[in-house]
C-alpha cells in the first residue's frame, strides 16, 4: 500500500525502474508488488521569474514501519533513481493512521 508520489522525474524514466523497484521494496515490506502505487506528477517549477525544472522529490505515503525499514526503503528508492543519471533526489515519508485511512467507506 505504500504510495510513491514522484515529481521532477519523467514518467518514462520511472517506468524503466518501476518493476525491479517494486520487487525490492515488496521484499523489504513483506507484501506483494501489487500493493505499491507509483504516480508521476507533471509539475512546472518557477524561480526568479523563470520557468525551471522541478527538483526530483518523492513523497512516500504509507503505514509506518519503523525507522530501520524507512531508512532501507529510502536507500532502495534512491539507488534506483540515481541509476537514471539523476544526480540528486529528496524524499519525505507521510504516515497514515489506520483509523484515518478508509477503503470503500470503512477504516482499517
């Protein structure tokens, strides 16, 4: 169920790493690859009156799995993103609370 929301990286680039990335993350999180959602947002950066490329940034929304898993998750994602010849990427984790997450009108 981890959701990766990606900006500043082209969808075509993420598609090339999506399968091995999901396999490795699924192993870490003890779940199936079908539990992962990767979405690439089309963004336009602006700075100093000019249009600039958006900085590579990934938000990971998930149910908390602890610092050790979070650290490993971040390293795995970073490894794959840097393999795309992207020199730098930043990431932030957003933890869902089970009582605040609903599927078909029912909370977990």
